């Protein structure tokens, strides 16, 4: 495993985690963006990139950085990401591939009929009215923050942002978002797999989606506000997309409160989608058990206690397209995962498969308990469209027993497996770097895309 360390204009180092092949695949903008990140006020420790890093807006995608409010630390919308709490929830079933395979095609059709997926898709769940029955009490213990971020400030969310979200609850979204029916294909760590409730041949369901238009509008509004106000705070921006505000300023607290509210909406969105999955699969497979394994968020900024040097202090950890990965014994983990560590999901592109990992204790010192969130793009969507045909990708995947459903052949081409880094290499690099350890590989059988 190799990593690159360099110096920005200040003393703060930057660290790129990854094997040599993965680091060589990173575009030049990754290093430029993480060095720019290292120049922001109040940074604690190093500015980091995960093994799946690639060019983003502000921070590189896969960028992690922590800021100390007591040392003039800042909060940045470009460091959080615009799709707040874009994350993955994985559901455990008691089904096996052998028994369910004959119904995969009909399952794909019915899920596609019932789950709105894609740009502009609307649902029947109104944003303004509370609903009941969308989940089980046991779900809450398997979701980060118990399913509700504290210190949310709904009053800080603009009316424009609320309007964008009104008809989007219970929808999947587009881009790299997906709903996937998967098979536990290989167990890497039998002891942790058992603790997670995993066994070979088991059917799982994973949802990858976020806050939809709400988060994007908040990110857009905030970035414009922070750019204009930077001179007032005497913040010199190395890149306008890194526009930021002092964490303790009114503007910083307003964004933090709006972001927390948006995370809650994303968690509610995945909860509604989970219940839709339960309904559909319960009809096709009567008596099925569908329990939440875990729900992890990407694109967040959380106040957490971390050790820097000889003392622990509260830091605001930005994880842009990275996931929290708490190790065994961490007090924030639910009791069921206190021994094995937090479930960590590295999601792949359509057809490539995904990995379940577990948090490890050493990642606390290495990466503020952070790990990779996905395979990471190896080419732009424009380049993917030039190289791949959505119709041919769909045909090739079907020949491998993978049923793809999407409203957009263009979207399938943009998300083709060849447009992403090798998922096995990313998972292996994450383990070698000491960020998380591999537990099980998941092979896809049904995939819904926007």
C-alpha cells in the first residue's frame, strides 16, 4: 500500500490513502483540491483522501477533513457535498439465492413499478404531512444517530429548498443512486459476518440515495452566501468552491442546522423506501424477514470527539463521499455492534458488486474513523457516454443474471461498471490502509437505477 504526503502553503500535511495503482488513477485535480483544503482555517490534523477519491466540487470526492471551532475552524458546503446524507441502508433477509432466483425478474419489475427512480420523479408521500407505519422500532438502533440528527434547525431551510423536496420523499434519485437486490457471494471474515447476521447465499437489499433536491438547494444557497461573506471574515479562499464560514458564526450555525435537518430528511427518505421494499418483497415472498443491518451517511459534517496529539477535543469532521467507520468498543455504536465494530458499506456501480466491511480501532488515529464509501469514478459521465451503450450494458449484465431496470439508457451508460474503479481494489486498499476490514462481498442480481 502506498500513500502520498505533501505540504500546502501552511504546515498542514495532506495524505492520500490507496495502493499505488489507485493513486495513479486519481486525476490531477484530487491533489490540487486536497492541498487547497489543507489551507482552510482551523484544520486539525491532516487533510485526507480515501482510496476511491476523484475530482469533486470544493473537496475532492472521497475527501475528509476535521476543523476545530476553538481554533477558528470553518464549515464548508463544498466540503460536505450537496447531496447531504447521501448514504446506504442495507436490509437483511432470511431468503437464499437458490429459492428466490426464479422470481428475480418479476421482483425487478414490481420494485421498478413501485419505487420512483430518476430525475424529476415524484412520489405519493407528501413532505409536509407526517406518516406512520414506515418502519419498525428496531430500525432506529441500526441507523447512525438513532435515525435523528440533533440540533437540526428546520427554520434555517429556505422555502425554495422545501418546495424542491415536497414531492420527492420515497424516491430514489438519479446518478449513482440505486436499489439493489444482492447475494452474499463470499465471506471474508466469518466471525464478524456472523455478528452482522450474514451467511453465504443470503439475499440482501441495499438502498443508495440521499436528500434529493433539498440538499442540493441548501448547498447552492450556502455556497453563494459564504463566497460573498468571506472578506468580512478575512478568509482567503484558495478556491471559490471551498467557500466556508467560521463554525461559531451565525452563518456557520445556520448552515449546520439546515444540514442536520436535511440529513434527517434523507434518513426519512431511506426509511420510506425501505418500507416500500418490505411491502413488495412481502407480497412476492410471504413471511419474509427484512431487518435493517445498518444505515450509514456520506456527505455530512458532524461534531465528534477525536484525539489530536496528547489530548481529545471536539472537532467538526467533514466526510464528503466518505463514511464514518467506528471501531470495536466505540460508545456511539449500538450494543449489537459494540464488539465487531460498525458495518461499513462500499457500494459499487451497476453489475460490479459491493463490499461490507467493519470499522477498526486504528482508523480513529489515521482518518478520524473514516473509510471509503464506493468504488469512485474512473472517468467522467461524458466519457462513459462516449465509450458505452446503455442498451449493450443492460444486455451484457442480463447475460450474467443481473436484471437492470431504469427509465434511462443514458443513465445506464453513465453508470457502466467500466466507468468506475475496481471495487475489489478499493475495498482491499481500504483494509490495507487500516481504515476498515473486509467482511463480505455482495453480488448483484436486481438493480434499479434512475
